[in-house]
C-alpha cells in the first residue's frame, strides 16, 4: 500500500474511530514495505501532534468538509499538509504521492480535489499557517480541556510542559545489571559508535544521542538491555527491593518494571498482575527475553480475594491505570482519545485499587504509588485523600502538603511521572 494511504487510514482510525495509535500503527505497517515503516510512523505521529493546526488549514481551504465514506480523504489531506509544512520531503514528491494514495483508497476520482487543496496550501502557506496558530489549540497543539488543566495546575510551567509534549521522545535504555554494570555496557555502546548520556538518579539508565533499532544494541536479544524511559526506571529506586521479599507489581503490563525489580534484586519472589490478557502477553515476552521468572496473573486489582490466597506482600508497586498525560510525547494520540471527564473516572478507579492493595501489604511494608500522569487529581490529591482515610498509612520522603514527587515531561529528558512512597504502620 501507498504509505500516505496507510497514514490516512491510521489517523482516521485514531481520530474518528477512537483506536489507539499503538494498535492502529503496527497493523498498518503490515500493509507496506518494511523500509517505509519509519516514514509511516513519522507522518502519523506528526499529524496527531499538530492536528489542530492541520485541521485549521484544511477548514480554510475546503468549502465544505468531507463526510461519511469520504472522511479518510479528509485525513489524507492532513497527511499531505503535514509533509509540506513539517517534513523535508520535496514538495512535488509529497503532493504527487499523496494524490496517488487516492488509488489505494479506492477513490481515484478525488485526485483533483486532493491536488487542488495541497497546491492552494503551497500558494497561501504563510497566511494559512499564521491563522492556524492564532488560537490556543493550534498554537500549542493540545485540546482546550487539557490546556485549561495544565494552566491551572502548572501556571509557571505549562508552556514548557506543552513544548515537551510536542517534541520527539528520546530513547532511554535500562541496563540489566545481571549481565553488565551501566558503565560496562556504555563502553560496549561506545565501541559500536553509539553515544550516550547518564541520568543523575536512575542508576541503570542510558540515553542515546540518536535513537536506533534495537538490533544494533549489543546483546539485546540475550537480555543485556531493555528500552525504558528513565522516569519509569525510578520506580525501582523508590521501591528499594530487598533480598528474600515477596513483591507485587500491580498493573504490570508490559512488564518493564517487573523485570527491573528482578534485575536489581535477584533474590526476590515477584508476582505481576494485570487485568488485560492481551497486554500480559508482552510481560511473558519480556521475561522470556530477559530469562527471568515471575508469577504472572490476569487479575482485577480491586478484588484480590479472587486471585490471591498467599501471604501479604513486603512491597507493592502500584503503577495505577491513569490518563497517561505524562507520556504524550510518546503517544500523541492521547491528546485526542482522552476526555476531560475521564480524569474523575480514573481517579475513582485508582482509589478503589489503592484501598484494596493496601490490605495486601504487610505491616511495616512499603507501597509505591505511581502513575504516568501529570494531573493532580490522579496524583497528589489522590494520595492526600488516601492518607486522610487510612489510619495506618505513613508518607515517606515528602511533605503531606505536597505529597510525592511530580516529574513533568522534559525534566532531565524524562517522561512525566508521579511517585509517592507509603509505609504501613
């Protein structure tokens, strides 16, 4: 399939049908040449990153919107505009290939319309682009409800958060210390001409100066290293697993944190649960590549009596289901799939899970509450509410007035993340 046609279908599936990019994109890659996978990803990510600007330009250039069975061609126009406005592809090639995509999308009679819209954009680009950033949604590339939330929650940092969300995410590695120390593995990368930076806190983290295919990483297939953002790697620093402990990784898929616990402290018994059977397959895949063993269960964390009859846990890592507003730079579709009323519903679910999991923690045990969100409702306010209703819960390492640690996107080049450490009296 023509790459632009595939991109239009992916964007249509995300924006109009509500599918996640992580599902739609791999499926589309099956229909194109392998050498075009990176181009497809670049176009899809870019269109979703700057959707309001591209929609604004399209609305100015079209007398009436494309509807019904022609909606995918609306998204094909967005694909063409993104190439012309943001990519280094020669304009004539971008227009020609986008127009040719009408054939694969089974409507070659729309060639003239697609060509005319893209040519008109080229002629009026300066004025159209200026109009597209004259409103906040276009200027910042975020929906209005999310901009409002960010401005209220982070009045001094919201622009830097938005900028970080709109940049391409770096590639962070987690070195498996069962095989090498971080410094040893860094030398192996240097020998391959792969330059890296260290992280000031995450002890196993390396940031690549340039992302590369994992096949180029020494020993990847043998489990020497994994891909994981440094913010996610901090979970093991806060959890501080000790030898001989029984540890629960709650909401564990895709399994990176589960594996990190066992890499950091081999003499532990780890139970990993998630309610999504499909996502648990990735936990099994990751553990197999890393040659690690954990007890993996498909389970609802709100109802531990249905899946756990063993002893209470020494430590629990609760990586709660959340809005994922801290990882928008990796998943730009989150901006268009999430709704304002999702936040309250997620906060209610988180409260139910943390209350249920607290009953599974030993006296004197540690729970790390974590999300990849940056909304206070899911994070600091959630922890405050939990502490107010839980007599035997003690906050460790932070102030009750502002409990836990909120990492904002871009801080030390990390994703947005939240951590609070709780101890059971």
